[in-house]
C-alpha cells in the first residue's frame, strides 16, 4: 500500500506475535504495507511473523515491548519512526484474558491490569502516534475489541470493562481526529480460533478448542484470525476512506459463549 507519492505506508500492529495480531500484520504486508510487529515475550514467534511478512515483499521489523508500560510505548513509537521514517496505521490488538471469576471473587489487582493492557495502552499509543499520523492526508487507527463489550456475560468483568473502555476511546478519537484525516474504527471479534479462544471454548463448553465448535456455527465454522484481518485490511484501504467511527463485529454468527475472554 503506497501513499500519493508512491511511498509504502507503515503499519504498527501490537500483540502481533501470534493469533489475530499476527494475521493482521501478515494481511497488511500482503496488501503492500511495511509492518512493525510488536510482541511481548516470544522472540521466535515474532521472528516467524517478520519472515512471513518479508516473503510478501514487505519490510518488517519486530519490536519487543510491554504495551502496558508507558515507557515501553514511548520507546516503541520512537523505534518505529527511527526505523521506517513514518507511521500511517496503528492497530491496537494487544490483550490478555480475564480469569473468568465473578466480581465478588476477582483479585483486586486484576481490573487495573487487564484494563491497562487493553485500553490504557491504546490511549497512550494513540497519543504518541497521532502527531505522526496527522502528517498524512490519510491515516488510520483500528482498535480490536470483542463482542463481549456489547453483550457481557457472567464472569470476567475486568475483560469486558477493558473492551468497553477501548471502544469509548475509539469513538472519542474518531470525533476528535476526523478533521486531521485520521480514520478510527473498531473491530469486535466473537469466538475466534486462537490460544485465548481455545481456552474459552474448553472452559465454557468442554470442547478441546474453538475449532471443535465449527459444526455448531451458523456459517459452518468459527471465526479464524484471517477473517478479522480481512476486515482490518478493508478499513485501512482506499475504498473505505469515508468510513470512520464504526464498530464491525466479526462473529461467523457465533457470539462469545460466556466468560470474560475473547480473541
């Protein structure tokens, strides 16, 4: 993906070492973006994503950072700008699961921890990225939420609280930044075949993994990471230039089957 001057656009994807984040990074690489692959722990997995992105002809670099740390966020954005010289797209995908307990039984430290990773980190990263995003006639922020934000279920309030906060950030940013050419949209997956989705499927249904619920899905299968990545690719493409402030669910007709976990 190039800008009006023929230069490749650059996308930073958080939590891109695996699952939905990896699928988004790879799809954007296929669409012509150069990609900054953020991850927290697994060096090898992030390296695999970079290698796969490079096979698509993209320039790709992995950046280890804990997005819940403001200092790490500052360093991450600075490193991306130093390496690529620009930033056109920010995809806030990094997240962690809640422990699935009732409010009465939740560890007092858990809400701040979960909200910090999902929502506060996105606020920090958006604030740090905006001066650079505003430099282009067209730039994008995409926030990866969950159907749980709109349809909560018992257990895991911190996760659902975090996603609601993330979506509030997205709606506010869309209003604030439209005049600056920054499009802001929300993608909300339902049950998805990822490590987190597999844990949710086991805990709630007893199935070995989310893919084992394919037969019960209205469209014949549970959502895959690539399905979510396709929606992100659409939102940052030229044809969606008039789309901002929107929330798109990607569910295969299958909502999350309970508890506070998502993709």
